[in-house]
């Protein structure tokens, strides 16, 4: 199939607005309830600025963190081994919980959700607080039957799974939630999926080609893989040099095994933005 074929069908689905319902939850509600903060505090704690040292609250699942910047935590130990990279996300406390919720508070992911079929299986890989899965459950009138979220162990993923399951339970939404932890040397997926997303993730992986192969193996025939693998001139902190070095191999793997059906060429400026690949 040539690129763009089938887009009229997608356009009709997009125009069929009854598939979407108006989001009903305040973006800060779960943060406020889980961490005991006000909406104003939630917004401030999620603000991005280099060198910032916020006083992050603790929770039932994490200790407070204060007096340390993002860079301080990363540089607190050697991060050459996979175990040390994984441990960073545990050492960050609630930092990513606030940062990711605030970042995606207005993101409706409609370019992706318009392709999600009712009753299908969806996986948000490297989900963090699972913003896409949360938006999917909160806005689609007919959501997937199964949503799998995966990430390394950390407070952000614990909170993300909690708020997603809370949303499903409170609204009695007919979707099963599965939260899988990624361990060093062990990739988590066992099922196959019609939709897999890996957004803002590849740049942080020490094994991006292995992950790309894992995802394509677990993508059903005709299914869609969404990614936005960046090109960075300089890398530091949790953006890994090995991830940039292996990007051409990952893109070669995707080109050989999937078809680009939406988005810019991976060799475009800054990596070309978000793309959809079909198996």
C-alpha cells in the first residue's frame, strides 16, 4: 500500500465525533489526591527548568525529594550499567509524576486515538504516568478491550498505573489494565497488539534496537506502531549516547519490517516528529 492510501477511511472515523467524549476530569485531581498538594502546587512542581530543585512531596509509595536537581540525581552515580540507568527512575521520587502529568495536561493524542479500534489491544511502551492510555480511557466512547502499560520501576509508573486503574474503576469503563515492569535484560511483552506506542522513550534506552525488534514481534499484522525517536546533536543526562548511535539501525529495522503510513521521514529535521508504521 502506498503512503496515504486508506486515509479517507481514517478521516471519516475522525469526523465521527461520537467516538470521543469530552474529558471530564481535572488534570491535577489525581496528583492532588495522591500527593496531598493543591492544583497550584501541582503545576509548579511539574514545571521544567534546568537546575531546578523542587521540594517534591512523598507518598505512600515514595519518599520526599528536595534540594537536588534533575542533573544532581543523574550524576549521583555512574550510569553505565543498565541497572544504574533503571535505578535513576527510582531515585527521582515523584519528579516524573508531576513533570509528565503537567507536560501532557492538554494533550488529547487524537492523531493516534483516531486509529484505535474498539475492543482491540493497545500497548503504551515506556508509559511513565501513561498519558496516552489515560486519555484513551477518558475520551474514547468505545475503548480498547486491553491496555498494557510498561516502564521501568519507579514512582512515576506506580502513580501512573494507580490513576489509570482509578479512572477505569470510578467510571466503570469496560477495559482491562495491565501494568508490566521492564527489568534489566528482560523485555516484558507476551501478548500481541493492534496499537503500540513508544513516545519520548527511544532516546533514553541503552538497547533501542532490541526494544524495536521486541515491539515489531508483538505487533499484529495490520497493526500500527507509533514512535517519535528524536535526533539530538548533544546528549546528556538520561538521554543516552548509545541511543543516538543506534538510531540508524532502529530506523532501518522499521523500514524493513513495517510501512510508514503517517508522519515525516525519520531523516527529517530533529527526527521528523511522530510517525505511524503499519505491519
